[in-house]
C-alpha cells in the first residue's frame, strides 16, 4: 500500500501514524460524539494526513455501526487515511466465520481491521476464562478469516508490557500467533499506562530482536509519559504509533497525536505526514477540541495558545535579539504563533516586542517605554491584567507615547462622560430589572439617555448606545460578545476588587478590554469605555491595519 500526498510526493507504508480518537479517545469522561461528530472528526484527521483513522467498534456500539454504514454510503471521502474498524477476536469455542462480532467487522466495509487480543496470561485465565492455547487459536483463526476475506489486519496486544514482565514467553507466542496467521503487525499496548520510557524502550528493542516482527506502540498516559513512551518506542524499533487527538482517552488519556507527530517530525526528522501538513497541527487540534465540546488546552505542547507565549522580561530581552533563543522551533512550523505577555514581570524589551506585535512602534521612544513599564506595574499591582486584554494595552501604550511627546492622536473615547446612574428594580411580579441613565457629551452635544437591561452592565451598555448611536452611527457595528468577571479578594472579602474583561466584535475583528475597580459597575464601565476608544482608534487612526482575530477569517 502506498499513499500519495497532494503534491505527489510518495508517503510509503514504512511508518504508520494511526489515530484512535473515535474509539479510545471517545472513552474520555465528558466526551460523547454523535455520528455526525464522528464523520467531522474523521475528515479533520484525514485533512491532517494521518495514515489510519480508527472509526470505532461496529456491531458492539450502534453509533459506530451507523458511522461505518454512512461512511460506506459515501459520506466519508478520505484522501489520505485508511478507515479502520476495531473489534475483538472470535469467542472461545466459536468458529470465526460464525461469530457475529467478527461478521460485523466485515460488514463495516472497512479495509483495515484492528483486533484486540490478550497478551497477559493472567487476563486470559481470569478475564477470558480460557486457556493460553485457546487464546492463541482465537487470535490466529480470526486473523486468517479476515485476511482471507481481503482485509488488512493489525493486532493490538493488550496489556503487553505487563504480560511480558509476568510471562515473556506467553506474550511472544501471542504475537507469533497473530503475525503467522497473516497480521501485518502487532501493536504492543501499555494498557495500564504504567511504563516509563527507558524500560519500555528496552522491552520494545528486545521484542523486535527476538521476533523480527514489525511492531507498533499504544500508550496510555497514567504516568504522564505516553508521548515520551511513544517516541522512545519508535526509537527502539516500533514503526506504527497509535495516538488520539489532544491526548483524549480513558483515565489520564492517551498519547497526544499532535505532540507525538511534532516530536517525530521536528526532532527526529521523520516524514510522518504528507508534505505541507505539519502547519495544520494547531488548526486541527483546536477544531477537534470544539467538536468534543472541550476548551483547547492553552498549554498543550506545539499547539497550545500559550505554548510560545513569553512572560518573563529576561525571555523577552533574549527574544528581541533572536526569537530562537527561547523557542525550541519556529511556531509557524506547526501553525502556531509566538506571543509576548505583558504583566508586572514585564521589562522594556517585553513592551517593545508587544508594541511591535500590536503595531505600536516604541523604538526610539525610551521615555514612553519607561512610562509604560511603570504604568503597567502600577496597574497590575492594583489588580489589572493585560495578558488577555491586548486592546486596553495598546491604548495604554499609545497614551504613553502621547504623554512623552512622541506621537499625537491620543486615543480617547469619542465622547466625554458627565455621569451615569444605575438602579435595580425588584418588581411585584418577581422580575428584577436594571435601569441605567447616562449623561454624555458627544459631537458638541450634551445627551441624556435611559435604558433597561438584564443586569446593571447590560442596562449601562444599552443606555450608552442609545445616547451615542445618533451621533456615532458606526457604534451599531460593535457587539459585546463576552463578559467575564473575577473577584480579586484581599485580606477582607468586603474590600474585594473586581476585574472585568469585555470582548467586543465588529465585522472585521475581535478585541478585549479590561477594567478594575472596587465596584463591579465602574469596572465594567472602564472596560466598555476602552472598547469604544479602541474601535474609534481603528476607524480614525489606523483604518488600514489588517484585521486580526477569529472574526477576520470570516469577514
């Protein structure tokens, strides 16, 4: 079997990247894929260029049976991957051709079938309640039958490492039964996830030397070593590696597909994906998290949003000289990007780098940089956080430039607040309604507006819009899409400080602003004010800047 990349470069069968997100990954607590979800996951994995996509266990689970039926009906047109059905060997004492589970594997239409087989004598005798000889016959008979029906067969040797440590001869006879009967390879499974890299690699190396068989590796993450164990197994001679997207799986999870592929490709130079696909790692990882209804792990190796984010001033100083000094690879290689975080740890280099990222040139403006460093540290000490509020940080940097006499066009809000008032009305019918009144000066006019809302912040936003839209019609383009509140308690809960993050959006981009105050409404006001100031800045001072953020991709 030889696959071809879109560019025409052969991707041979000498190494397999095998994904089991739809079966093993779906066993993670909290994940429940619909059949439509499963089809979408398979398409994404195929777009990444993995060699094999395991779709599930037909005949055992109705959704998996439907998935394979819909795939066979043409709903899944795979360009890179071979579809795999997973199942068990025949039952003890039942001929393979008469076993309904084996028949379901054939009926799935999958060209590749992976069988799970017991490699630990204790599991054979206590769980299957049969003999070691019958267990090997179950494996050999099922493999021969499936191969005779034109299927390619892999065998997962379950609990292999535990079984090999307990009775190595029995474990090797299980592999021999599978391969001699026609299986392409035997996968050594660390089912309990208890192995460490050095010992696991020694076992893989020994098995390859003693048998000469082609072997694969399947690792669980119970010791947080699944990725390291998988890479160690490959270095020891395994040429087939089983993973799940984002490490999803039962208990602590499985080896993370994106980390394993990232390591094999960028550290060992192995061409494990088709040409040009490595840059899709981050996109596919995040898309699969969305389908699983799980937040992407910001700190996940290679693909996390914070994986190439630098906070310490020492790091930023080095990165300013050469980005490679604190990055183990160019983030763009895996479709990610470097970010500089600005916090109380920030120094001059951090702010200059962040300014460049935001389109604010701080070079040659030492007074402005010094003022910004002092201002950030002062505000952070009072509870402000600019890590997730780039828009507020950009406004701060531009104000410091203006204060230092370096630039003009200080980006203030396009209106002046005179006052606001918010009331809470608990009505006889039990309804609780907030009412806000704002008095503002805009375009040389004093405007008073009142509006009701679902909560004080919503009412304040509604009143502000009612006052401003007749004078600033572009305000209708701005939508408040997210609102987060964090209470920063000090020694006394009654003296708590509130931090508010407001995420806004127009037709071109998204931006986040922050406000901090002892009163939640005032904290919200500060964040709302910055949101409108940022929008005005984009319209008037930097209208040609390319859009960024999630909305830009669909604008």
